[in-house]
């Protein structure tokens, strides 16, 4: 009986050792597989980084002459778009690339395209920590676009946000002051500011300013820009037409001037 018990014990120990061996081999295989997968992913990431760096450097070469060369500007935008596709979306790298994209649009004075690039970059930067410098750059560039498009409220908001990031930034402080002055001017001399003329403008100056702005903001000229652009153009066109209609009437203009001076005095 003792020998039988001993045999069974030896058999049990042997089975346990074999099970442990299989478990060890299985665990080792899983670890090796995990390491292999990690190495594969690391290699893919390294290649992606190198590819992104290559595209980014090539884009920088085109950005240098983008302001004076339309072909290079188009090439820079194409390369930056490719870099954005290859980068980790929603991070600091995308924000930096969007800032560069905005700069290329600014070199062509394409204010709307530049503002759109800035907004995309700011949205990307919100999703991750860091990137304060890129965020500040994007805010300043979008503020410039807003000021050029006469959206002084938006410009003031972006300059104020940039100052919160860097209270000593001189350009942001000056930009905010200019935007606030423009808003005050619009509040007191709104119709004149709408047409971009001074309060003492002659009838011919009013008419010339109206025709120029009406041509610029006619909705038909913005139909290709999408629904948002068309709606904005219609609103600006109506605003311009209403301002000219009132100021072109001598009696209504005189009453408006009296009301304007009263508002300035309060």
C-alpha cells in the first residue's frame, strides 16, 4: 500500500510539473508575442515620425517663398495638409502645423482660410495639455484675421485670450486696444463705420464707398463659399444698403448725426 501511495504521489508531482511547464511555456509565448507586437508598433511609429519630419521639412522649404510664389504657396499648403494627416490628431503637433498653415494663408492675405486653420489648431490644442506657445500664436493670427474682416468683437476676444496666456505680450495688448477702439467707433458712428467713411464724408464719397462695398459683399459673389459664407454676405450686404439708404437722405442723416453726438456726450 505504501508503494502504491508513493507511486500515485510521484505521478501527481509529475503531472503538476508538466502543467507548470506548459503554463510557463504558454506565458513565455504570450510575453514574446506581446514584445513582438510592441516592437512592430514602435517600428511603425518611428517610420511615421520620420515620414512626418520629412514632409514637415519639405513644407518649410516651400513656406520660405510662399509669400511671393503662388506655386510654392500651393505646394506648402499641400505638404502641410499631408503632414496633418500623418500626425497624431488633436495634439500639440497638429496645433503647430495649423499655425504654419495659417501663416501661409496670411502671406496671401486669405484672411478667412487663415482664420479657419487657426480655429482648427485651437480646437486640436484644447484636447491635450501643453502647447501654450502654439495656442498663443494661433490666437494672435486669428485675431489679425478677424480685425482684417472687421469682426472687431472676435478680434478683441482672441487678443484678450492671448494676453491671458502672456500678459506682457505687446502686440496682443496693442491689438486689443485697437479692436476696442473700433468697437467704440462702431457704437457711436455705426453707419459711417459700416461704410468705412468719416462723419463729414461728402455725398460722392458715400456713394463710392457704398458701390465698392456692395460689390464686395454681394451674396452672388459668395455663393461658392458655402452656406455660412452666403449667410454672412447677405447680412453684410443688407447692413451696407441700410447704412447708405439713411445717410444718402440729407434730412435723415442730419437727425442721425444729432442722435450720434448725443450718444457721444452720454
